[in-house]
């Protein structure tokens, strides 16, 4: 298959997530050299994203890797200018969630969607 086919697939997935999902924010944290040895400079950069949120099935919750309250965010790659990683946070309304892992769906090397396993941090925005 050609790259154009997978790019079209990314656009279709993006349109579906746009219509069925909701707006979320990917928060990328960057740490730069500390001004003082004990205080590094931390900067948050927010990126707009669209996602469909799903719960884990009861049989997937093992209490260790997947805990009660964890959620899956299916994030559209279409229009996204950053790749989600476990160092990101997802801001969903007033709730901040830690990204524990990300699975990329990338047929033909074209990112179509990202499946992020997220856990609430307990803190607000």
C-alpha cells in the first residue's frame, strides 16, 4: 500500500474521533538545566488534541499494571503536532492524567491513532 492510502486512513480516523470524541490537551513537560543544582527549570507546553475515552474491561484490571479508574484515550494523529509519550500528561477538563504507556498504530509508517493508557494523578489543573 502507498503512503497516500495510509494518510487517507489517518484522515478518516481523525474525522471519526473528531465526531465521536472530545477535546483534550496533551501536556508535554520539558526539564532544562537547573539554575541551581537542586532546582531544574520545568516548562509545560500544551497541545490541543481530540480523543475518544474508554474504560478498561473488568478482566483487564489486574490491580498492578491496570488499576481501577485507569482509562484508554484513543488520540487522533491527524492534526497533532506532537507524539504522545509516557512523559506526557492528558488534561481532560479539570482532570490531569498520567500517561503510563502509548501504543502507536502506524501502518506503512504513517501514524493513524495513539492508544494511551492513562491514570488520574489526583491533582487538578
